[in-house]
């Protein structure tokens, strides 16, 4: 357990950030799963656009690495385009 007030505060802040980040990552995984399960669905392009915005935002804030965000967007875009054609 922390012995200093600043360490106690860091513990509280870390827990708050951890739950916040966990929710955001779960949101991204859920959207990705929806697109992967049915890439030919009519709503897939809209979901992909929403996911792209989220990935860019979270990569900027350090929740995801920028390369990972780009890779996920690229693969899902190719998947949706292949099923649409």
C-alpha cells in the first residue's frame, strides 16, 4: 500500500484510467467484431467509418499504437470492400 499522499492519489488515478481505457478498448473490439462477423452487411461501411474515427482518436491519445490502428483499419477496409464487390 502507498505511504505517501501522492502515491495514494496516483493509485486512485491509475484505477480510474484503467477502467476508462478498458471500456474504450472493449468498444473498439465490439465494433471490430461486428464488422468481421458480417462484412457484407449494409451497415458495415458505417460501422467501419465509426471504428476508424475511434481508432484514430485513441491512437492520438495513446490508447492504441498508431501502427496497430492503421493496420486494423486497412484490413477491415479490404474485407468490407471485398464483400461489397
